[in-house]
């Protein structure tokens, strides 16, 4: 029965029952964590080859008499660029190989805009009197933090089930001070949404007042399916070529959650003009990235089929955890009318919306009972959830036993927070 | 006998003899290279352990339940910070561990100044109407290229046998638009000069008009001695603490020429306020650097004594090459009065000064005879050698046979260039 249909007495009784349950959790002294979007140790073990497989000196000999151990090959090994081309469909000559962090490539790309301007900028962004960036929300806090640090005004944009609200995006892009937008187009962090073909096409075809409008296309979860059949994401560069807007898109991905988060291989891809500018700036700013780690990755994952096999092993481990979380959420919160949540087909998160004004209180109640949740507001620009309702749940890192317990603490906390509000009103 | 004391006829005869020798080199079709400051393959083989030694899962377990394979530990492994502390004498809490490129850390440091300002900046450097940077010359082209790209006016400063001309540095630092200086304080690129205690102390104690004057202290060759006993370099942070100028210094080094140029470990160190700002900015701009490569390095080089052993092996290979070059230079150019050169006790370069106005012509003659030299002017800000006399020689990368031949082509080219000039006058 929905809370809204229950009598005050029934609500009070339910409150007392849950209060007692919560108190038991508090006294049990648990230390659990649902905040960390990290692979668990059993997933990391799937990449033992990176720790143990030796590289031969012969593997280091590259075309043109170059040696992978020495300086050189600043754009990345041709084989690694081809590898990413086969995963993304983007031509290898538009692909740049970085270090272990795609976030670092995103930062470097936006810093390039700040200091020198993008391919079609009238001036460097740091000389713009006012600059704004669109932030589909709920979204990824580390994205928002970068544009906040670089002095952009962050404009939230609503997320729908097929991607950002494109009417809103197009309306906002009519302001020349709006210089771009953050996107996680597949299994979005935290909603799990994959952008529809229509949304992707609108990104490629839409009019923007700023000639240097930049779409930060962070395809972090491109092969991170929970089911055998992944969700379909359209090839944004194919649409962009058709629309003549290739320079608008900066594409990023990495093997952080294919192999190892601390020691993966990141990539970026750009339109041809932007690629040349990126290569020039990076050529001044670094001696190039670690090519031995590229060799290690190519040895372990020589092609897209090897990646698919690896991701099926991850999925087998992750699926059970997403199921545990889903089961507890539907058992404890289903039908009460106090919460909705996502049912992602991939990625690392479940997004939970509780009754307006109850997310912060849920966070506090969970913390008292020993469960750390992602800071409320973290999924919104500048850390402000206007309706105080969204919680990002990360089920991947705890063990299954810990996850089950943490989920139960969570649902007790959600119900208590909502009941407190109902009983106070 | 010096060229200046020879008759015109004797000079002409010498010219004809060398012209014939040069022609023989041209016809022999050599393809040799003295331009690349890279370790040779036999040096890279000294770090095979990085390619072949496995890491155990147990090695990955870090304090606080962290796992080196996963996200986290953004400042670098405590053991790696302690390792660099033992090599440099800098307190570990001021040391930041980067990826494989110290040049990248230098760029990121100066970009931080551009976008946000350094610890004591009145405003971000990008908002300064005019900004200048001091460039001791001859120096390192990649340093100069960074400040040039960031829009600094590059001011050359003379190099003396004990470091930069400090009277000139102090005079120029009285201009508030001068925001800093590049330094390679030990075995300078390309002169091989190690800064004297007096020079180091003057850097720490001097007055600067800019409150955010920044000394980019690139100690790339800190343990890169050719002889058993290396040259002494004073501890700049010790002097700076004494003078209250710790925030002035940004210190950099890496294992690029201890282990592998493409896959080493870079570090930076800062004054306490600057360290906090660096850690904050890097915390926004990356998920952190590759900790597995840090583990690999700690396994191969657990302490300073292991580094000394490794560097003695490098020295044994390098010493022979520096001797070959020195022998040919003194045999062919000694006593002619047309060239002087350095006799470095470490590092990767010999700096050759020929008669004014003859460096470019030497470069061309060597190229005709199949020997690539570093572009003339590369060692000066904006690529302009005002006296057209300096050539940077890199003897480390060719084999001993190639080096001997290349050095002979070089000395023939130097003499021809000088004789051409003398005979035309």
C-alpha cells in the first residue's frame, strides 16, 4: 500500500517499527559503502595478465627502427590506435592514445580551449567575458568539477529516459556564451540511460550560437554491458560527418573498467582540425605516454573479440550485484510511492529518486547506521540537487554479503526519511 | 697551429684537403645522427626487469585497504614518495608522483600558474598584460617551447661555468613582468654545467619584483654521473627554507634516464602552499597516475643504493662514448682556435661552440655528409642563436662505430665552415 493512502496511525506504527530496525543497524557497528563506482577485487583479478605476462625485447621493436622503451611515437602505438578504432568505429587517424586517465585527456582538452581556443574559437576561452557549460543532471560529479574549476557557469539540463532533454539543450545552445555540454552517452553515470539515435543525431545536427560549441562525449561504458546483448549507441562521428560538425565532438574512453582503473589505457578522438591542434599541444606538453603499458594491453586484449570475452567475465560478476540491489529495492520500496530507481543494462550505477526533500535525510540515517552513500547533490552541478531527491548507488565494490546488508540499511533509511516528513506535515 | 696564424696559402691547402675528405663522406652515403639525447639499446637492456618481473597480487595491497590496481592514492605511493625523498633530500610530504613524463608535470605546473596563479600570484598569469620568462642559454629547447607556447616573452640569460649569470638574473628579476626562469642545475642540457653552491644560494636568496617568481628546477640528471664521484649540487629547498622562499621553487625529476624514457616515473616537489594547490588541481584533472608502474620501479630499484648500482652500469656504457667524442674533437680541432667544447662529468650532451657565424654552415656540411645534428638555434629561446656558434652534440644513442664516424664528419664540417669564412674575408 502506498504511504499516501495509509492513516496517520499506520504511518506512525511503521515509523516505530523501522526506527527499531534502524537502531539495530546502528548498534551492529557496520562499516559499509555504496558510494564507490569501482570494480571489486574479483574483477581486477580478470586482468592478472597485465601484472604477470612478460614483455619481450622483441615486442618493443616498432616500425621505423623505433623502440617502445625509448622516447617517441607521441600519438600512441599504431596498433593501439587501430584497437580503439575497432571498438569505436572512429578512423584510427582521429584517435589519440593517452596515459591511464581519460579524465586527464578531458581536462587537457578543455585547458586547450581555455588557453588557445578550440578549432573554431574566435578567441581563447579564458578571454571570454562569460562562459557557460551545460550539465545534464543527474550526471558525473568529476565532469562538473572540471568545468567549475575552469570558471564556467554550470547550467543543469534535465535527463530523460533517452538522453538529455534536447529541446532544452537546443534552446540553451542559442546563447553564444554556452561553450559546450558534458555527455556520458551509454549507460550514463548515474542514470544508466543510453542516448537514442534521435538524441545523438540532434547533437550532430543542432544549431549552436557558439561556433566552438564542444560536446564532451565521454563513452566510458561503451562495452560495459550487463546482459549478453548490449544497448545500441549510434556512431556520433558518422552523424557529425554527415552534418559537417565533426569539430564539435571530443570523444573519450578508456580501459579503466575493462582492465584496471589505476593502470589502463585512455583514448581521445577529435575532428581532423581539432586532432591536429591536440597533437600539437600535447607534443609541447609531454614526451608522450607509456608505450609499454600499451604493449601489455595489446598482448592481453589483441582485438574486439578479446574485449567482448573480458566484458562477459565482468558482467557475470556484476550482474549478481545489480540483482541483489534491485531485489532489495523492489522488495522494500516497491509500491510505497516513496522512491523510483533505474534498472540499468550496463555501467556502474543505479540512480535512486526518493520523495522530494528526503535525500539528505536518507544519507544521514544511512550514515548513522554505518553505510556511506555518495554525497547528496554530487550528481548535480556545483553539488546542488534542487529537489533534494537523488541518490547515486554503486553496487560493484562491496562483496555480495556487504551489498545485501547495505541495501537493507538504505531502504530502511529511505522509508524513515519519508515517514519523518509525512508525520511532520 | 691556430688557423689565425696560418698563411692564406696554407689555409687554402687545408681547405682543399678537407673538401676532398668531406666529399668522400658524402659519397659513402652514411646516415648518422648526433642529435638525439636518448639512451642506446644496451642502456635500455639494463631495465629488463620492468618488462619481465611479475607483480604479485599481494604487492598490490596498500595501507588502508587500498589496492594499487584500483583508483586512489592520487599523490603517489608513499613508498615512491619516500624513494624520491631519499634521492633528493626533499621531505616526502612535498613530493608528488606523476606519470612517465616530468615535462608533463612542468607543463601542468605552468598551466596552473596561467589559469589560477601560483601560491603568491596577485592574479592568474593569463590575466597579466605582459609576462616574461628567463631562459639560460644554451639550454633545453623543450623548456623554451613550453613558455613560448604559453605566451611568455623569452629572455635569454648567459650561461657561465658555474651556472646562469646571476648578476644578469638578479637585474632582470627586478622587472615584475618576469615570472620565472628555467634551470637544469646539474649537468645542464647542453653545457654539462653543475650550478655552484653560490649560484644555488643566490637563487634562494635573491630579491624578485614578482611575488610569484617561479624557478623551474629540472634536476633531470641528479644521479647521472659519468665518473664514480659525481659533481656536488646544493639542496635548493634547504637554502630556500633558510631564506623563506620555498614557494619560489618547482622541482622536477624522473627515472626516464635511470630506467626507461618511455615508461619511467616522474616526480615534482613544491613549497608547502604550492604543493597543496598542485594536489588540488591535479585532483580535479586526473584520476591519478599508474601505480603499477610505481610498484614495478620500487621492485627493481628499492632504494638509493640500487639506483647508484644502476647508474654505474649506465656510466660504464656512456663513458666510452663521451671519450670517443672527446678524443676526436681534441685530435681534430685542438689547437686550431676554431672551436671550444665542454667536458661534462655527467648528463647526455657535449656543447660545441665554433667560430661565430659558422654553426649553421657546419650543420649543412654535416647534413650533406649524412650526419644529422641538432638544429642550430634549438638551444636558444625561439630557436635563435645570436652568434650562430653553438652545436649540441648527443653521443649516447649511436653505436660506438657510428659515433666515431659521425664525430669525424663533424670535425671535418667544422673546419670547412671556419675555413670558408676565413678564406672569404
